[in-house]
């Protein structure tokens, strides 16, 4: 009876050993299932370049894999290359047999016919036609113009210099020399329009914003061209990710927060779709892009915009790339530090006031020479203080923390003024100054209010350099807040002054009241009752018995024994 059960148990490990011993490199890197063919089904479905790499440590990997299967047999079925990300992919709302596990992409309607035709005849892959929709509308073909026809080579190089002197110092993910070489080659007439144009035009658009001398008509033409080209591109590479990130930064300056947030989310989803920065990334057109930095900067941008706008972030499901290396004159590492610190702003009740105060102290101790990073510091410090304010109902914020936040805000306002005087529209120039004024009104101490005038003047200076309806309305709103604060304090001052006024003195002591025990003839004791002119006739009808029995408090005293 027991023998069949004993013999049946090895059946499952035997099925595991029947799996392919070697998977292609794209499937290994993406942790996807591979059938061992060349090309394999997965590479056919996703149009990957299927190739195999022979490893000298193959035997050892097999032994290690077997050891892991013996240690944790319940989690080894169908998983040839276990990774830390495996539990996330196995956590489905419904149980799925691990031996039949495939990625969610392979379940898609687009991938399945690719796998099918790949099995039947891989040579017919280019004839694949999938009806995503009815195709009744006319698909946009993108701009008909050429970027080299809109901007001359000299203008393009000037805009690129502005970009690298401003935006690139904080958001550094472009290899400058390769980028400039691409521009020269493109404008020389030796290169036709290609996928790199989406990055070239996006950089030119941002450069035109930070170049005060750029004609408005040229700026608008570049921006419209970059937008139209990006919305119709099919680059599927780091170039598309970079273009969406540049578009995000552009919208952060020029548009409403919702548009910038949507663009930042699109950037993150494009990273997931293209595997940018992963070891499997075989993008050959991305030599102008530092892909690891691109991923970090994209994550930071999505985090900051989402926090400011109060919207969720997009979490990457791919492996986190290595930390970007520092470069002279480049502050991207400082931005990544701000991002990693900002990640702690997730609403979590386990964080206490002491924890947030420690973060503010850490932020204050961090130093940077970049005005852009200084503004990020101020923005993050104000965020932390707002959270402290929401949690300080039962615990007070220390004066040291308040002083640190005021110092961060003041440094941010100074950096905003420097940006304004250079006519560089960094996105936090107005926002940080506005938030700092609001914070000073909330703190409402002599120390905070003494900075109120300079902060208001700074915002007015910014509005003079960048005149717009938005800033005019912001200034009007802040003046209303300050006026309401003044009215409240004036009312409080009236109450305080009322408490200092002298009360009227009592002039008629007869109003003190009758002495108890003499109420029968309604006589009252007063200073005028007993005078030096009293005689015996005055006391003929006086009730002495009632007088001596009367309870007169002023006559109460203690007898001290000698």
C-alpha cells in the first residue's frame, strides 16, 4: 500500500530535470521561461535577439540549482533561475501552477500570434498583422518637417550649451560628446531623420526655455515639433525613455501638474517596456544616453512630481540598476540622494515626530553647490515639516527643527532669486518661495515672521522677471493670507489691551451691604457712622446685644499665646 506512494514522489523532480539545461541570454536576463530553441518562443514573441552564451561555470550552477531545489522543494517547481523578484511574480490573485508559469506578457494577445507564427515559419514574422482595433481612424504620421530645417547648426549648438549648463547639471543622463557629435553629423546632411531626433528636439526645447535670448516663435516651433515627434515615435529604446523624461521636465516648467505627472508615469512605463538599464538591454542607438543614470533620474522625477501633486508613483518591476558614478561639475548624485531621502516620505504611521526631525537634521547637514539641488532641499524640508505639522497634535516640534526648516526655506528663496536674475525658469523657483511664505505664517513666531517680508519681496521679484497671470494671482493670494493674519492679530491685541485697563474704584462703601445680625433696623456700618462727636444719646436705641453677637470677619484674629 505504501510502495506506490514512495515511488510516485520522485516523479516531480524528474519532470524538473527534463527542462532545458541552457536558456538563451535574453530569457536569463529577463527571468523568463525559455524552451531552449534558437530562436526560442519568448524571443520570437517579444522580438528579442535570441542568442546563447556558453558559461564555464555551468556545472556549478546546476549543482547550486539542485541544492536549492532540495532545500526549498515547494518553491522550485518550474523556476529554473530563482531570483529575489520571484515572489512578486508568483503572487497572483488566483493560484497558478508554477510548472506552467509564464510571464504576463506571454499571456497577451499580441505575443501569442508571434509565438505561433514563429513555430510555424519564423521567416514570415515580418508579415504579422494583429488587429489591435478596426483601423478606421487615420493614424498620425508625426511632423513633416525636419529638425535641421527648423534650427540651424549654430542655433542648435547654442541651445545645447544652455541645456548642459543648466538642466544637465542636475539631470545628467546624456553623454555630451557623443551627443554633440551626433548633432554635427545630423546637420551636415549625411544623416536622414532618425529615432535620435526625438532626443535632439527635446533637448533643444528645454534649452530654448533656459535661453532668455531665444525668440518666442522659434521656441514654440521647436516645442511643437518635439511634442509631435514623441507622440508618434516607435523607438522602443532608451531614446524614447530619454525623450519622455525630457518632455516631463518641459511640462513641469510650462504646464499644469497633471500633464507633468502623466508624462513622468509614461516615462516609467516606457522603462519597463524597453528594459532600459538591464543587462539584457541590447540598444545600439542609445550611445548618447547613460542608461543607468537615465533610470535613476526618471525614478527621481516621477517621485518628486508625484509627491508634489499628491499622486501615486510608478514602481519599477525590473532590477534596480547600480548607483550612478559621480562626475566633475555634475550634481546628479545629489539629486539621487534627494530622491532616496524623499522615498521615506511614504505615509507610514510607524514614523514618529523624532524620525522626521532626524530626517530634517540630515537634510540640513547635506551641502551642495547647485542652486537646483538647494531648491530640492528646501522643497523636501518643507514637505517634511508639513508632515510634522500633521503629526504634532500630540507631540510638539522642537525649536531646533523649526530653525532648521526656516534655514532650508531661506536658502531655497535665495537660490530662487539667483535663478530669476539669470532668467532661468527652474520649476521650484516660484513654488518653494510660495510654500515658504505659507510655512512662516503657520509657524507664527517672531523668528519666523521676521523672514516674511523678505520672502514676499523675493516672490515679487520673481514675478517681475517672469511676468505671468499665475504669479500675479499667487501674489494676490499671499497678500490676502497676510492681511487675514494681521486682522486676527489685531483682534487678539484688542483683547490683550482690554485686559490691561484699570477697573473703576469703589467710591461708596455703603454698598458693601448690611452687617449680619443688625438687619432688624436695617442699619449699616460705615466710616461715617462712628465719629468723634458721638455721645450717649446716640446709643439710646442701639441694640448692643445684636452688635456683640454679629459675625464681623474683619474682627476675626487668632490669639497668640505669650
